[in-house]
């Protein structure tokens, strides 16, 4: 990863701006989708654990690529504390657009249920 202090996000060595933006976009979309589907709509007892594990997986997957912030507030706080502002727009645009996509997918798939297979078709 690039040199950054106080937990400030930075692109990994050899990672392009587009790659970092895409990484933040995908992880934020995935996180919002999981939060909405599991913790809000299904009201799962294990919702907190599932969301927490999603955050762990997201960070492990893209941490070396973009820092894996998934949250503009987290990126801003670390940037203010550490004074590292290089490519900071990635950590605002990526998660906001990704979160919007995750919410859209969750809303679009809300009423989708698998269609039952007719008994005649199984023979």
C-alpha cells in the first residue's frame, strides 16, 4: 500500500485510480446490499454477524488495492487526522455510487421469489 498515516486510505502499489474506484464501488454495493437484505428486510438474528463478516471479507479483498474504506466518513476522518488527501475523491465517489447501486438492487429484488417448478416438469 501507499504510505499513509493514521489509517488514511491509499491506493496500493501499481493500482490505478480506476481500479481503486472500482474496488470501493463494488465493496460498498455489496455491503449495502447485505445490510438491506439481511439486517433490515429479513430481520435476521444473525444480521449483525453477517454484516460484520461482510465487512471483514470486503476489507481482506480490497484492502491491499484501495484501503477498503467503504465509508466516506471513515476516509475523511483518517485524511483529516493524517493529512493525506491524494486521490481522496475515490473514497467519496466510489462508496456513494456503490451504496446507491446496492440499495437499488435490494429494492429491485425485494419481491422476487423463486418460481415453483410444476410437478409435471420434474418427470
